[in-house]
C-alpha cells in the first residue's frame, strides 16, 4: 500500500504515516490488552525450595499453611531463603507486602536491605496477622525488589484458609423500604465454634451499633436438642427509628469474662443491617459528603428536602451536632419542597470530621443526616 | 492530497490516550463475578467508574463501609463501583458485601491470582482505588504520600475519590 501510495502521491506518504500512527495509538496495548505484562523481573534471584515451600518458578514461591482458626493461632509465620544465582552482585532494597496484615523483614543487619554477592543468600521472615481477617481463603504476598529494577525480582506468597469461628446467616440483613411508626423484625442465625461459649455454655452477647436496631436471642424451644453453638436472634427495627437510610453492624460485645483468644476470634465477626425508612419528609441525597476540604476554607453542599403536602416546612426544627456545621432551609415552589443549604465552617479542625444534622417534625418524626468531611492542612 | 492532510489534522485532536502519565487510560481486563459471569472494563465506558482493589482486611473493610454510606445515601448515583477482590469472587461475600455496599451500584469481581491487581494496575497494596472518567482515563488514584494505602484514613481516601468523581462528572451531589 505504501509503495503504491508513494508512487502515486510522492508527498502524500507523511499524512498516511501519521494516520497509521494515530490508529496504532487507538489500538495501543494499554487500551485493549487482557494479557498482563511481565509480573517479575528475572534478575537471577531464586527462592530456595524446602519441605514447606514450593517454588512455582525460580523467583516465585508459595507457603501453604493449610487451615487455621483464630482460636488456635493469630499469626502465620514463615522464613523464605533468597539466593543470588546471577553472575553479578544484587542489592535487595525493600520488601513490599500486599496487605497491612502482612509484614516482612530481611534477615540482615537493618532488616530492610541486603547486598548479595553471586551465590550469596539471605532470609526473609514473613508474618500474616490473621486477627481482623474474615474467614475464607487467604492469599497474601510480599514483593522483593532489587536496586535498579522497578519490577519485583521475586514474590513470596502465603496461602491457606482461615476457618470461621463465627458465621452469620444471612451475612447482611436488610429491612428494605419500610414505613415509620411501626416495628419490623428479621431473624438472624449465628453459628459459633463451641470453644467460644462462656462458662456453663453461655453465648457471648450480640449488640447493634445503631440504637434504632435491637437484638434479642430467641430461646430454643423446650426439649430442642440442636447443636448448642447455633443461636437464632430476633433483630428489631424500632418504631421510633429516624427517617431515611440507616445502617449498623451487629457485633459481639467485648467482655472481661472472655479470654483474649475468644475476644480476638469474635472481634472481626460482624453482620451489616440496613433499612430505608419512609415518613413525612425525604431529603436527597440522604448524607452530606463534603469530601476533602482545605483547612481555613468554608464548604457548602445543597440538599433537596421534600415533605408531604401536610408538612409545613417552617415547622421543621433543624439542629446540628457540631458548632462548625450549620444548615438553613430555603423554601421553593411548590410549597412543600425546599433547599437545605449545609455549611461547614472554615474553623473546622484538620483531620476527620463526622457529625450529623437532625430535622424534627411536630409529629415526632426525625430525619438524621450524617455529615462527613476530611479537612486537610 | 490536501483532503488527506486536512483529514489527518482533524483526526489529531481526538487521539484518545492522554499524554500525562497520571491521566493514562485504564488497562482493560476481564474478570468473573461470584455467579461466574465475565465482566470487561471496556463495557463500563460512558460513565465514571470507581475501581477498588480490596482484600477484606480491616483497612479495606473501613473504606468499603464509608463508600457504602455514600452509595446508600444517594451521593454516588452517577458512578459505577467495581470492586476487584484479592481472591475468588464468591469469598468476597462475607468480607466486602457485609460492609453494606449497595448491590445495585456495585460489581464485585474476583482476581484470584492477583494478575490484574499487580501486573495491570500495579496495585499490590490494599486498599487501592482508581477513578476513571467516562472515557476510561484514570483521574485519581491513592498513591500519594498522604493518601497511600495502609497509612491514610479511609475517610481521606474516600473523600479524595469523591472529589475526583465530582471533577469527572460535576452532577454528583
């Protein structure tokens, strides 16, 4: 094509080349590829095989810890030996773990770097903290970097399965969209490792993080001989729950009666509960997210408030939980719709800002609006 | 000849790949959800996408809970949330779904061998987030000193993500 084109249009080749280059840019590998590029740099770093470590390739190895329960152990630890099989000196400059639950240190003087002559080797000690992780398969990895190469020169993997000490069924509860003013109930079943039961087989107490959601154990029927570690609960959404979207977590209470092992096993277990409660007013959006706000700068967001025709907007009492947060309702047309202008003061302190606005109606209904911001210096 | 040159000049401004490295096009991938259905990033073009890389540790759960509050509160109606879970998608249930993420706004995909996480997105450390605009260009990722994974509070990462979404699609409330 180019030969024909250059013969017929001797000066026309340049636009053709440019056009082809543009098309090539459109179809560039970064835009369409599904096959990942190289995962590691082959610089001659080798992970030494042992009875517990199986290298998949010379520079990638897996330690499979099998099954573990938080009631038996909270840590998985393993040593890997890394050898320089290249013909030049390599400097291991850092170890990068995939998760905050995983730490890795080199068996060197400073723990973070090691100079390896050809044939030389060093050790890496990897620890996975299982506390706080949910049950199921665990895949954690540590990347080993050497000076002068942006890709990891070796990958150390720790895999296995964390068996559940507690399971919730269902794992998340939703009341769906419900009307205010009436109680609503759902059932939750928990299955606990029998070692989590306290003295005389007493089960730990399940609590809700939201005061509008209550939890009560359902007594097993008389004569029932089911497994003692399974417990059903009635989860109740209170009749006076605030309007709007509410969400909470069901978690086991910390108690001095529980051993540290049991407390640790219970600490990561939770089930989410949510409900959308309809009443005489709605607001959209239902939360105020200021996002990142620079300290010393005021921020504002606008919400649209709509009431049923019977609601007088002027009768709504707005209160703020924080002195740095204010809100003003501006009526619109039609009369039962208004703009709620929410303002975050320039004097808010740096860091996390969490608060809420409460809108109270004369009939006793309340609408709570969570507010969040991150104030940066 | 003139016509070809003119066409070439007209085509130049619409070259899709942005030159700035932080505004690169997000690499495409195909992964499966918990039902085994395959999802391709390209099919989400046309609206902003928030792409999370999560493993289910406490840092990841905290970020997912914050995002869930905004999703359910109606703040994120103009974006699609994709969670790439470090493992098989079915195991994300107890870890990520339980954080309260809105099922109708979230797609959870499994990346069992971490190939997409590591090789395509260079995001081995969790929790990591990428904001993609409607054209698939990366507009934000938390790889700065103050919003780095494992170090920054979840609310800061979420707030920066939201700010990038608002820049990409100003309709966000």
